[in-house]
C-alpha cells in the first residue's frame, strides 16, 4: 500500500493515511511472525522425518540380526537344556 494511492485515488487525509499504514504494518509483522514460526516448525518436523528415514534404513541393513530380539533369545535359551542332553 502506498501513501500516494491512498491520498490521490481514495482522497484520504494524511492523518488517516498514517493510521492506515501503521495498522497495515502491524498486520504484516504479525503474519510474518506466524510464517516464521510455521517455517521453523516445518524445518523441525522435516529433520525428525529425515532421522526416522535414516533409522529405517539402518534397521533394514541389520534385518538379518532379527533373531537377536529378546523374544527369540528367550526361545533359544529355553532350548539349551535340550541340546545339552
């Protein structure tokens, strides 16, 4: 919004133009603050997503070690006496 447009086209007084521009500036600052907060949140979420993607890749690399999970180890541990006989 320009002062010239408000004065020439709309015929507003200088006092009114100053108030309008001040209110407009405050609105713009408020929207920019919200946009910055949203961008920061988006960046944080993107970082978390990238970390999860990396964790999934790491899990897929070590999928062959699934027998080391506690539920499987417990099963093998129970079978040890059988093998010792």
